[in-house]
C-alpha cells in the first residue's frame, strides 16, 4: 500500500470509517441540513447512494440565501439484470412515493431512483430490501453490479452463465454489517451474514471490533470495480469496458468455461493525457467452476497493487499498464496456484440489443423494448410507466434490464403474449417505438444535468432533441434501419460508454461536445477524437456529410465505425495508451 502520508482523502475516510459506518447515523438524524457531513458523502456511496443537488436551482437558491436543494440518487443492484414482476412493482411504487416518479435503467443493469430526500432514504432502502433487492455496493470502491447477457433465449447455456454471474456478485459483496444496521435497524437481510457478524441470538451485532472484510480489507479497493459476462456472438454487456470481462465458451449446449479479460475502464479527465479509456486484455481461459476464484484473485491484486494516492489513476487499467501484462498474469497465476489455459476462439457480432419479439424452445416469448435514455416514465405521447405497471400485475415471467438501458419482458407465457401486446399498444409503447430509427434505438445517454455534479453539459435531457435532427439526415440517406452506435455523456467519465460509440459525444462545456468516431459495432475497438467543442450546429455540420458518404460508399455489411477508418476520417485506436494520439 502507498505511504499513509500520501493517501488520498477518501482513503483516510475509509480507514477511519469502522467498516463503512462513519458518522452516517448522525448525519441522517441531523435536522439542520438536507445534506450529510462531508466525510459521509464518500461513505454513503458504498451503501449505493450519491448525494446530489438540483443544479438547475442552485443559482436561485443561492440568491435567496438557501442551501442547495440536496437530494440523493439510490442505485439498486440487480445481478445479471433479472428482476421479478413483484420487484418491478415495488420499484415503481417507491419511485412515486419517495423519488421523482421515474425509474432510471442504468448501463450496468441496475435501477436508479433520483430526487430522494435525506429524510426518506431509510424508508426507500427498506422498501426495496423487503422485495429482496439491495443497494449495498451499488456505488463505492468495491465490485459493483455484475452484468450478464439478459435474454434467456440467446443460448442454451444462458442459465448457467447467469448462475455464475450471481455467484460472483454474492461472493464479492462486502461483509460489513453497516448497511443492515443503518438502513434496516439491524434486521437479518435475505442473504446469510457471515457468522462472525452475528450475535449469540443470530442477529447482526453493532459491535464491529472483530469485524473483517476477507476480500477487501479495511480500506476496500482503491476505486470502483466492474465485472461483466457475455455470451458470444452477443457483447451487449460491453465486457471489454470492465475491470474483468468473462466471455462464455460453450460446446454442444454445455458451458465449458470463460475467456478472462482484465483491465478495461472508460473514464478519463480532460487535460490529463495520462488518463485514458482502455479495453481489457485477454488473459486466458478457465473452467466455469474457477470463475469466482479468478475474479476474487484479480480483485485482491488490485486491492494490493492499485494506486491509492491519486484516484484519477487508481483503476485496474492503470495498475495493469504500470506493471505490465506479463507481470500481472504471473502474479495472478501465483495467487491462483495454477496457470490459465490459452484463450479459446470466439466471435462477437454486436454490442446492441435485438428489439422485438423472440421465442425459445420452451414455448416462452421474450419482448425487448426500447427505453429512451433508460428513463421509465409517462409522457403525453407514451405512457410507458403505466403500461409496465399494468403488465407487472399479471406477468409471471421476468423484467430484465439490459446493459443498453433497455428492458426485456422475459419468459412470457403463451396465454399472456397477446395481452401484453395489447397493453403496450394501448399506451403507445410498442410497436410504435419500433418505427424509430435504428440510430435512436442504439443510442445511450448518461443522466448528466441537472443532478450529476460531474457533468459539464446535457446528455439524457438533450439527446432526444439532437436525434430528431440527426434522424432527418438518417432518413434522407436511407439509413433508418442501419444500426449505428451513438453514445452521449455530459463529462469524460464514460458512464454511457461514449468511447465505444461509433459516434461518441462527450460534454466539455455547456452546449459543447467533443466528437469521437470509429469504435467497432461489436465493442472491441475504442473510437478516436475527430472534432472538439462542437455546438449543435457543429455536430450536424460534421455528421451530416459523414452519414451521406457512408450511405454512398460503404461496402456490403460494413459498419459505420469501420467505414470511417477505411475512409481515413480517423485513425484506429489500437490500445488505451494510443487513445490521445
């Protein structure tokens, strides 16, 4: 570990937190402010929440000598993206009762609430825990929600892969009982607590003197950690953008194991070329029963080797580039006690979602719905939230969140298919959205303004307006059915994976964006900076002729990202270290 005198502020906060407790209990009871004490704003992330303000109102409230309008985002984990109809109903209810009435589906297959006041935090968290969901490790310097291909019809081994994803999630969940003490009055959570955390009567104890975190240690990881699993030919979880990516290898309907990739991550900081997005490197192959062990050992190496002095350089990608891939693999194999086998052949074709109806051998149906910006709400045109609430009242299958902010109504019984279709049609939620351009259906946007403190520019609120204008060019050139990956974020941190967009727009100032081009449709190549500081007119000016050129000169089945490389608009990014060149 780094010299304690050089540790970042957050490391000191974690060190003194008594396993994530800090003074959160006192902060929550403090009636003077809608905010937490400063140190607790770091610790609450481990409990799945961020303190935010409504930046639209900051200036006016300051003029009135009021504190900012503080509220909280809560991120609810959904390992592998699979939620029951009953869980959807509870999330819907809590969104109306305590949040802003909407549900955000994230790019990591999680639910997000926005606009929860401090006084309502405990009721909200208790509410979804009663539905066997939780927010522990939804944020913070730990492994976060484990992603997995969500559609059960895609492969006969989907269930086996999903089971591995949930096993990894459970194994890497922090063992501290602080979450249950603070939010659930010390009541036993649905999953068993480690024995050392229980008192003689089987209940969690508030005495943490003997508490340990066997994987994370007292100061947890240097920074957030992300894991995703994918089933070729679908890379709809963008596994190379994760600290660990597991590529399922199947043979004759059986899961053999996983190709293991490590070192992905997309965040960077403007003006710091030593920060960069990076895709994970393939390390080798492991049998399915070794996947949890491999993930644990990679996490522990990052715990021990990661940079704790500078949080901007603390992700696993920087650790791997600092020590070198051979040294990292050697350390991993030494800790595992065995060598990784060579990676097995595989092929990815797409990182997008396949919309519409599909079926499986069991006679069940699955419907993938486009959710613009991942925001489930009712508008004058589409009453989507009401439609899904009605469906949850009778649907016996799952609500599956995709890594592209969309939703799959999965495992639909034959007797319910026509009824679900009728409900969606009545609310204008499907198939009306199927008539939208493929560009729109393949778009992602982060929350950005008005609540994200990191955002320089709009994303989710603005992208639909920009797409209205881009759709004009798309339709004029006959590209309405051609999938092009477009991702927009309000800052360079990469939450909507903009550097894996064939078109990436990253906010740099209010109303201004950097334009990136040239990622691969299958999520296996980063894009490259094409133009800087474009306003809307500049974006349209640059993209309109590019789209026209693509329509005229593309080769058969050539994707847009490959086309702009072949035509020389940008040079290919071969590695994260090459991103800024």
